[in-house]
């Protein structure tokens, strides 16, 4: 990971930096609260937190336009918040309540928003990749200039369906950005032990798909790479691969003790490469914000998250009548 400190002047406005800071902080505080609710027994099943990876989705959403689509795996709360889905609705879905974005019937792995063009949250490893190509195929057919961001991890990158999808996307020149969120440990195995190549994006070369590595702990680097990838797709040149090197601070899920790495390793990444601290430093050293300004943002975000948690707690359980709705048969 690159060290957090930088002398490079950011090519964005002060307001954009504040926006990225606020959006990443919202994801961080939301996930921390979700972890608390899980510990209290209010969230059942699996709970996969996005803490540490916030710059990936915030940077790519900054490169997206209205109407662009996104689809991802089960580590998806950050993606939902970054594309503008209501925090209360997201939290209520995690707790299985009626006020959830899927009426409390799906949980984190089956949450969708047609309004925000968010198509899940998928629990089967790698299953979202061909679905993402399908979304891009629809846009190609309609010739509407839209792009689909298809997210998957370093573990899913070894799935056969990923390469079948690469092949089809290349043949049909689909406007899809394949985003490999490489947090380096898949479900719990280091990439070096599970993957034959150091850099996964090179695998696209066999299909004629260009790509690059991105520092996923730097939101500005992700945004810049995202803009390049999106421009490639909108120009009708077909798919593009971004391997975004990031790092999750928590285990694979809340039930994972993460004994496959040391606490010292995690702490070192936090100290040297934390994505939120990086933007915080840019704001302070560039005199775009004061410590009091940032404290006010943090207070604001905590209030939003607390309100989301209260909404989730107060929302009723789904009615039994909901068993017979949203069934396409």
C-alpha cells in the first residue's frame, strides 16, 4: 500500500473533497453501527462489512453518470449508500423489517433499487458477473450510452463464469467496467496462496480487454481510473477491467475471527493508508476545512446513522401477507 501522506495537489475542488469525505465517513459509521446491531442480535445471518474499502465505491460513483448501473456481491452496504439509497431503508432491510428496501424479505444479499439502478447484492460468489454483462448488453442494445459497473472480489476472480463473461463481453463489445475489489484475502485465504498471478487484471488480456491496477485506498486515484474506464466504454470500445487494490479491516463476515493475518498488519494499513484519513489530511493541509468543520461533519453523519438504526428498530416485522407479494410465477 502507498503511504497516506502525499505532496501531490488534488485535481478536485474543496467541495468535491468534502463530499468524498462525507460519503466515505457515512459508509464507515454505518458499517460500525451495523456491526453493533449484529452483536446485539438485531441482524441475523451473515453480515459482511465494507470497513476499509470505502474509497473504491465512492471513487467510482464519482465517475458515474445518471442512469449508469451497478451490481456487486454480498459486501454491498457501501455500494448502496454511495449510489444514494436511503440509510434507513438499508438498515431496516439488514434487520429484516418492513421498512427495508426489499420489505425486510431479502437482507443484505437481496437488496435492490430500480430508482438508483442498483441490482444487488448477490450471495453466490461470482454470480453477479454474468448478470452485470447482461445489464450492459441491454444498454448496448438500446444504444443509450450507459455503463454498468460490475464488482467482484479477488476470490471470485478464480470462478469460471467470470472468464466466460469476459469472452462474451469482448465479443459483443459491451459497455461494462469489471471492477475487481482486491482486498487481498477473499474469504480468508491470501491472494498469493490462491491465485497464480500477482496481478489479476492481466487475465483480461487473453480476451483483448484492457485494464489497470488502481490504489483502492486513494479515492482520487480511483475516481481518475474510473473516468478513464467509463470513457473507454462510452466510446464503444467494449469492456474495461479495473483491479482496485484495497484492504478490509474486518474479517470476511462478522463471524470470521480473521486469524489468517496479524493485528499488526491491519494496524499498519490503518496508520499508513486509511482512505478516510487520506482525504482528511488533504482537507486540512490544503486549508479546505478546519478540525471543527470535520468534527461537525462527523457529528452530522453519526446522527444520520443513529436515525437509520432507530428507524430499523422501530419498523415492524413484515406482514405474513408479504409472503405472497413480489412473486413472479
